C-alpha cells in the first residue's frame, strides 16, 4: 500500500540530482525550491535575458543567500552550471538554458551534482529537457474567478523513481509552505446560503 507523502515532503527534489521544470509557472516552482533550501543559492540566467529575479519579490530569506550569474552565451551558462553544482556549500543551483539539453550535457550536470552533493533545477522551455534528468515538472498558474495569483498546477511528467501525478496547490510566494487543494474542496470562501 502506498501512502501520500507528508505535506512537508511534497515537491521535495531528490538531493544530489538535477531536475527540470517547464511551463509558464517554472520560476514560481524554482522560488519554492529556493525557499526550501537553507544553503547558498546560485541562479544562472543568460546575460541578455530581459527578466531576472527581483530581491523584493523573493520568498523570505532567499535574497540573502542568492548569487545571480549572467553568462554571455549558452556554452558559458552550461559551464557555470556545472561548476556551481560541483561547489561545496551550495544547496541549490537553478539555471535557465535557452537551447535543448543533450543527453551528454544532462549527464555531465548529473555527475557534477553528485560530485558537489548539491541539487540542480534546470528551467527549460517545453520539450527541451534531457533524458538524464531525475524528474521533470510542468508548472502553470491556475486561473480562478477570484484572480488568485497563488493557485498553481504542478505536474510531475517524468520521474525516474516514482509515479507521475498532478497537484493543484496554493502557494503565497513568501514562505516554503505549500497547501495542496483537494479536488472536492476548491472553494476558498464560505458558500452562499439562500434565505
């Protein structure tokens, strides 16, 4: 018989491995992972990328531990990611490659994560992942009538050591706490009563 993981274990990435997140909500998923790690964080984005994490919008405690690297090209991005994964004292490395990851590149990153005993999260474009990834998540905001920007749908679309599943979650973006929303109880306010 298989039990659902405790709420604190939901969405926990296997340590010393490289994972992938795709979809329009992939940065939100990355921010949750950053909030869950207590060690130094390295975020690697292309130097010409128009958007980068803003300190005031980060979850509590993340800004003090975050190191942002902006390499000039894709080759430098992969090199910086590999070196960051090998570094001691780093808890999480987040990277945003622009091109598809080859099996060789993915395997090199896995070996680097094992050597450095750190966790990697590649924020990829849809369909551009590597077969070497431990898990792949599809992340999207979940629109509602109340325009609640904290509802997300996170689907585990690849998992080397477990089953695949989809969750609707409520995350406020400020802490590491995530609240799964039950299929039967999607209401966030009391029901109206007729008199």
